[in-house]
């Protein structure tokens, strides 16, 4: 039987960043390496003349009661203040479902989050695909 790694295990075992709450967290922070990892939705990736960008934050007052939404705000602020941002691309079981559930996620690549832009509906990050094989853990975190 093939081992199907869940996203929380991926955060912990591969990225070495434990989500604050496995049920409602939308990402995780590795404070020692100043890296933020965000779950991002595949259908929120758009191409334009500048390449690809992904929506990382929704300006939606209806979401303000969500613990995940509040936490996402702190994650975005950390990126704005210099933390290195990465996205784990997730596919929704049903993109119209609220809240969404993850059908599966990209285990072989991350997206490196770059320049941020903002409009009245949200915050977006320029992105660049990166094979997981190129993702490096900080030296102090590598198990020997």
C-alpha cells in the first residue's frame, strides 16, 4: 500500500515547520530560519505579463472570525517584514465549498513567494516554482 502523506505531516517532516493547529492553520512558521510556509490554492494562481502570481490573502470581513484567517494575516505581515515565503500548492476537493477541503497537494515542488502586490480584494505574491529537491533545510536542522 502506498503511503499517502498528509499535509500536516509534510509541514513537519519535510519543511520542519509545525502548524499551530492541524485543523485550522493555513500555514506555519519556522522562526529559526525566518521562513513562512503558506497553503495556497492552485485555482488562485494566475498568469500575466509578469509571470505567475498567487493570492495569499483575502480582504473579507466575513472571515475575521476564522482563526486561520487571523493567523494568515500574521504570516503575511512576517513576509512583508522580510521573512522568506514559500507556498504549498493545494487542490480543493470542491473549489466552491466553504470552507474548502484539500483533495491533494503538490509534494514534489514548492513555490517561492516574491514581490507582493495588493488591490481591494486581496494580497498577491509573485511566485517561482522550485523542485522540493532544491529546498534546503538550515544546517542546524539537518538530522545526522
